[in-house]
């Protein structure tokens, strides 16, 4: 039996789950922090839409390590721990991959003095639009870094990357290490800053996202393939890229709970099902 781990609030909004349930009759959708779940009853547990995990990262990582002692967890607990803090981008840079230039500013450290241009400031542990600010005002950028520090977060500062054509993000989806499909994502940040865990957050304070199927360029595929070969074995991986004058740049490598956009390709649900079944041996 396959367990598909989700979050209680994500159960009804994860578009991938109904497709997986339809094609995986031996699967059961379970909430990751439900104390009544016997994780050892599953042959394999696949983390899917645990979309509240960034707000309780330490608890989530501890949960992943505990589940992995009783069954096969994917992606692996060590991968989850590494991937849930975006400082993993430093490892990609160290291995020679082209990454969106990023400065990480830990609490107690000072923001770079040479901030200029259109900037993105966000926490290194986060998801969706929570804690994300786009600004061309260095003072506002520094103020948001300090705000994130007050809440205990390491801040990350990046240039807003957009080529002359205004290309959207490209997301390459890999299943069991093999390329499956790709989409273009156009993301619009909210005008209101929504801090992580903000109980007062409303629907109009969330990012809006438009997704369309995409045939990746040779350069996008080459970069995505190289990254997936560099990674440890995974049940799934999503490599998010931005285009630049010098070629594609890595924005994120999502290995913990990404949307896989299975509805963007008719064959994607079957490929995901086959990949997940293979994990159970």
C-alpha cells in the first residue's frame, strides 16, 4: 500500500491528488501530522502536498526521520532536511550550476551594502508567496530583511530576473529520475506582504499562478538533466528555471512537496503512478 502524505488544508486543493488516487487504487491519502496514522502499515510513503511544513520545519524533518525508520519514505528524510532550507542553492553553486544570484543574510548579519535594481527578498525557509517582497527600493529591502530576522528567519536577496521577452518560469518535472513533462508558470505576487504563519492572511494576499504546458528548450533540458543526475535518487524532482541573456538559471530545485502539474500532460499521471509503485519494490 502507498501512502500519499498531504496537509489537512491541502487535501481539497491539491490538483495532483485526485489524478493519483484514480490511477493508484492501492494508495491512501493521509495527513502528515495526524497522530492516528500508522506509517509502518504502508509499503512506501510519498510526500506530496505537505504545504504547511515550512511553518514547522523542525517538526516536519523530525517526522520524516521517524517515518523512515518504519517504512520507505520518498523523498528520503536526508533529502527533505537539505531541501527545506533554500540555502541548498549554495551547494548547487559550489557544484558549478548556474543559479539566480542569491545573498543569504542570517539573523545578526548585515544586508549587502550594494543593493540596487529590482529585488526579491524572502525567507530561506518558506513556500508560495509567504514573506516575499519585490522592491526596487534598497531601504525597503533592508527593512524587510530586518523584519524577517525579527521573526527568526534567514533572509535571501535576489535580483528579479526577467529577460526582454518577459519569459515566465519553466518547471521541469522528473519522475524516478526521468524527465516527464514541463510547464511554464507565470506568478504574480500579492500587493500585501503575507508573513509565514500569519493567521490574518486572506485569499487576496496569496500569489496567483498561471500554468501552461511547455516544451523545454535544449538548454533547459540539459540543465535540468544535469541537476537530476547530480542529485541522489528521488521519486520526483521539479527543477524551476528562469531565462536570462546567458541561458537558463536555477531558481529552485523542489524535492519535498512540489506541485507536479500532472494535469499538464495526459501521460504524466501514469508515469507518476509507475514511479511511485516502483519504490515499493
